[in-house]
């Protein structure tokens, strides 16, 4: 790896949204996840641009998921079609452009321009530059996770499958993952369409994390509400309890002053391609029409409400996530 790529990679640690893969040649993937929901909630689309660096196969890609029609498409590009700015999150794949504030698409079945208005980023201290906290500095993690925008409004239109979708006053969410593989098992859910709460967004994940020859069950939950962001996670010594069934996921997070409970009701989803050792050969089923029942208690805040148009993934052998429940088992 060249000195310039090494310097770029180290500098990128303090800006998780931007490209992290400088100089990566094999067993590496990086992808950004843009969730777009129209104001009338008749359309929910996920756009996932990224790169895959596996032995004998380096390529860029854009996945397009229609969460209402329950269809998806995986579009391959030559790796040379991918480019990234060196000091900020702004990438291009062919004639398609992505940043925290803008999506420009020029694909066979989807074209248009979407603005992401006032994206809500995580602004951590120097020693905790992203939502992974000090784990951001660990060089051997299987998969890293970054929050680009917890919540924002949308503007613009997409021409999709022969029709026009107006995203004016819609809502969006952006996150990303990078590393070698998705976990052996994980649960992820996100929603920012809650009854009577326009500025409430919640994301939660639980995952099997390899660690120094063993493993642990890591977790992360983010609550954004009225310009405040609350995080429950492994490195803050919060506690987690998980229950699973075919119909629902119930997960509870708590610390000394706050508690979050999410009941996510599963809905038939869509198959997406997922990374394994850098190769896009895995599969995961994701819904963009799951439902939430949540209860959140924090100093000065008490919320109990329902949500819809939620994203939900239950990937891999999810039963192993119950092995280390902090507060009990199923």
C-alpha cells in the first residue's frame, strides 16, 4: 500500500461516512445504504452503492430495492467506474453520484435527482469518531458500521420503472458498512415514520462479533428526537435483551437513565446480495414495510408510539444472538 493511501485510510477514521477502502485489494467491501420513503408512503426504495474486492473479482455495484413491490436489482460496474473524494463523503459510480446531501441516478430503470435536506450526522469526540466508539480504531474487525444521517427530509423526483415518484416532503435515512463480511448472524431495524412524531428516528442492531479467537454479541441502538441523539451500545455498558419469533423481533436496551423497547413485526421482504470475504455472494432478506411498537424513556422524555415503513433484516443463524442475552433469554 502506498504512503498516500495509508495516510488517507488513517485520516478517514475520523470521518466514517467517507470512503475507507484506500489501497484495499482483496477480501474487502464497502457500501452505503440510502433509504427513501415518499411522503404519501406509497413508495419505499433503498439504493445501495458500493465496491466488492474479492480474489479474482473487483467491481463496483448499485443495488436498487423496491420495498413496496418487493423487487430488487443488482447492477455491476467496472471497478474503474468507482471514484471517491479524498476528504469527504462524495462518491461516483459511472454517471451516478452520492453524498450525504444528494443522490443522482442514471441507471436503465431509474433516473433522477434527490436532495437530502438537513441530514443529521453523529458528531462524536476525537476519541469516538463514529457510532462504533473506540472500536473504530480496532484494525481487525469483520464489519464496521457508520451512521451518515439519522433523519432528513427529501426533495426531488425519480423516474422508476416507467413512472415518476415525487419524493417532496418524504423522509430519508443513510448508513454504511465496510470490512470483509457481514456477521454470521445479525438483526437490524430502522424507522422514522412514527405516529404523531415527525422528528423521531430509531435504528437498532444486534450482531455476532468475532473477537480475538472468540466472539461476543454486540449491539447498537440510536434514538434521534428533537435534535437530541441517545445511544445504547456495548461500549457504553448498556444492557440488551432479545426475543425472537417468526412473526416479530422484540429487543430492549437500557442503561442507568434510559430505556428503549422495540417490537418489530416482520413483513415479507426482498432478497438482497450481501458480502462474504469481500465477494457479493451472500443473501439477506429485507423488508421496508415492517411495523414498530416502541417505548422510550429518558430524562424529560416519555414516548410510546407505533411506526410503519420500517426497515427490518434478520440475517444468518439469528438464534445464536440469544446465547448471550444480558437480561435473560427467550
